[in-house]
């Protein structure tokens, strides 16, 4: 959700000044693209962010992130939208030998520290896309984290909606249909966010690869089948997040309304800059002014309130040199730490494989198909049928027969160790996909065997997550 801001309300003068600075900074960014001012590297850098829940001894959300974060005392463990959530950021690593083993070691160390801290407080951390036991009455404004940013975001969104409530409507095995006047449902949708640092000239191809990969990644990693006691999509996070922040954006070339949570309006054609120029078409939700404009704070704040499933990121190193990253946001948190590292490897491997293909795959799969694939995979998981390069295929077979081998080979070519590829692909992803045992499938199996006892489901889930075993080995 980004950095904190100084206050929660904004004057007309502030709004006008913010828009002017946003335009100026976008113009500056254009000059940087023209001058090729971004950091250039021979290889790639990867990283991840993990959003997680705090639960109590009854497996219910515990709104205690402020005291929990104080006790953890780690600058890489930070607050999230609700008091039930927190976020872990792992250090970026060069893509090569030790990248994924090192990331897993980093994540395990901070996760164990969070677990130990939580235990002393009667809390447990859990990484799951949507916590099965969360209920609507728990996700109310009273449980929003105490930051200006989140409260201002909520106020501004509904001001733009002229007070009209959000309409949440998701149909699967069951149906969820209700209205709410706050953005807290967004807090139910915790994710694993993968970062790939790229060079300016590579950015369009790799960004388009991320869009193409979105559907298959959701199918392979689905872990959010239940919301408010209802069985909905395999990855309910996708429609829930989109509807929790529904605000008119602008009209695309076909006249469709582009919302703030979106896969986008199409593939990037020539430059990553196109995405930042498109940001000017959105209203300014958090027009907070900054005195130091060297690192384009207004442009980055605007970008941080547009939640593309594949998002462009402008970053800076310690010396102030700008760089470009792709943030891939479609994957849910959980089920186990090895599963999440394997998902990270699949995501990065697919972006590299598709981004380096001799024939650009975005010329073979229209954007409309890539977008439809995302929603088909979110709804049906590994049972989805997708359109890929002009043919209709089962996404499970597509992953096993084509995409996993290509992702693995792309990572091997970047020097990732054979042992790491064995752990991520042979020992985790392949058996998960062959058995169809994603986190969502496991949760459904538990309910099929034990009934809709979501506290018992959560208890068993937390126990198995703590074991460190990948989800395809879990029993109910």
C-alpha cells in the first residue's frame, strides 16, 4: 500500500498542486527514459513481499498488529490495511546461484521470528490468501490500521463514489452479494508479490510476459476459496480485491471502464513509460504534497494507488540512481513457505521465458485472451480452460507440458542452481500440479471430509503450514 502521508484531508489548493507536480514529475520521467537514465545490469534481481494474518487461539483474526510489530522490531515487517494483517519484505537477491534458497532462508528466518513473537503474545501468524474464519463484522473501519494513508484512502474513494456503497457480488458454488461503505474487504485479500528488476529496453517484453503468465500463475497457486463462510472461486481474492476498490477510472479504446484494480488496457507497445503516462488518466486519490521531489514522490504515490495485477515500479538505490521493476500481484499468500518460494520461481521463470522468446508471445495470444484467462483461472483453478496462442487448452496440461519446463530452463540459463530448481519444480510444483492439490483444493477437501467448520480448517491449516511441508503432501 506504500508510504505513510502527513494528514488525512486535502484542500482544493493541495489537489491542484499535486496534479501539477504529478505532471511535472511524469515529464521528468519521460526525460529519464529519453536519456536512458536507469540503472543497467547484466543480470536480474528478484524479491518478494508477503502479506499475512494474525490470529488468536480460537483461529479468529486478532487486531493487534501495532503491538505485534513493536515487539518484532524489524524494519522489514510492517503494517497493512487492517489491524489483523502485517507484511514481510525480503531483501532483494541477484537472480543466479542461491537466489531462491537464499530467499527461502530469509523468509524462514523472519517468519520464525514472527511466530516466536506471536507465541509470547498468544498470537499466531498465518499466510493464506483469504483467512477462512474472517467475517464481515471483523472487516469494519474500526479495525483499520491507525495510519493517515489508509483512512484518507477510504474517505477519498467514497467521496469519488459520491457516497455510493460498493456492491460485492461473487458467484461460485455459493453466492456472496452485499453492499458496504468502506474498503476493508481489501484487507481480506493477502498476497505474495513478486518483484523483478529489469533494464529499460527489456521492460516491455517482460511486462507483457507478466500479463500472459497471470492466469496460469493463479491456477497454480490458488489458495482463497472461501469468503465469509461461502464457497466462491478458487482464487476469490481476484474478484474481491477488484470489487473492494471499485472506482471509475477512464474509458479504454473500446469504451470500457478501466478500474483501479485491473490487468490493464493492453500490452505495452514500445516503452514502460506508457504505463506511467496512463496513470495521469486516473484521479488523484491521495494528493499529499512532498517538498523533496528528487525521487518523484508524487508520481510514485499516484502509482501506488493504482493496483494493477502486474504493476510497474520506479525505485531508487541508495545513491539515488533510478531503476525499473515489475511487481506481480496475482498470487495469494501461502500455503507453505516452500510453496511460496516455488511460486516465486515459477513467476520469475515464466516472465523470463516468455519475455525472451524468439517470437513475442503477446503477438500470438491477444490481450483479451490473457485477461479472460486470468478470470477463468481465478474461478476454476487448475480445472480452467484457457486460450493460449490461438488454441483452447486445459491450464493444468499447459503448465505441466509447456510452461513449467520453459520457466525452469529460463532460470537454469540465469545460473540458478540445479538443487534449487529440483526443490522448486521437481519436488514442489510438479507434484502439486499433477495431483491438483493447490491450497484451494486442499481447503475444499477438508470441508468435503469435515463439513464447513472453518475454525477447524484453519487450525489444521496452521498446523500443516508450520510443518514446512508443501501443500501437495497435506492430509485433511
